[in-house]
C-alpha cells in the first residue's frame, strides 16, 4: 500500500476554500426550495383543482427522477434553447427545484397538523383566507416542521457534491483537481469525506439543539 497523506498537505488550504462555496450553494438552493415549496404546499391544499394537479405532478416528477439527471438537463440542455447560465446557477436551480418537491410535502404536512380550531377562530373573527394563512397558519406550521427542514439542509449538504460534475468549485471539485495534480486519489478523497462528515455532524448538533429548545418551549 502506497498511502501518504503528506502529499496533500500543500493542497489542504485549496480544498478548504471549497467549504464556503459548498455552504453558499446549499443555503441558496434551500432558500429557492423553501420559497417554491411554500407555493406548492399552498397549491396542494387549495381549492383550485388545476393548481392542485400541477403541484402534485411537479412533486411526482422531481421526486421520481434522479437529481443528477435534473442537473444535467438544466446545465447541458438549457443552451439548446439559447439559455446560457453558469454552473453555480444551474446547480442552484436544479437543487432548488428538486428540494422544493420535498419541502412542499413537509410544509403541507405542517399546515395540516395545525389545529383546525385556529382556522375556525380566524374565520369567526372575519379574517380573510390569505392573511389567515400568512399570519396564523404558516408561522405555526414552520415552528412544527423546523427540525424536518433542518434535516433537508443536511441532506442537501451531502448531495451537493454532485455539482462537481458540472464544474462548481466546491469541496469535491477541488479534491478532483488535486487528484489530477498528484496522481493519487485515496488521500484527498478521504480528507474530503472527513470534511463532509464534520460539517454534517455540526449541522446535526445544531438541529438537535433547535429541536430541544422547541420542545422546552412547548
């Protein structure tokens, strides 16, 4: 076995710079997914049939096809329609659209979990449906689903390594560049695995702290 981690020492700062890119990418993708997820969730519980059908069809398509396929279609297929975008933007769109399908289900479940008495009380006070949803229902729903949304953030962090295939300079892409220079793979990839593991563990601890705090406030 010819394993020597000293060969990657000069390249460690270069790889670590990818942490910022990865977190920026994941945060932006989750924000896109959250916004679209709220819209889709409202459509799913709404009274307009065509919007309900569209929301469920959207969710079915994005949950039923591989993320790497969606990423490839957006990045490699968009130029055929005259749409030119950066690898980062294509990745954010792909991950945001994919995440919104999962987030919409989380939010829909959170909305339906809100006590019906809240809706009845708001209706009795004469509060219109839209303000009731924005000011009363959604805040309570988000409080209930915050741990699940944090888990989605963790999943996106792990899955974000896929964007290296289209050239986004995240942790994984930087490790691939190092591999090409030193002609060794095990050392750099294991180091990247350690980085992802530490990031996920830190996020998991933060998520548990938030969950415990919510339980105490109940």
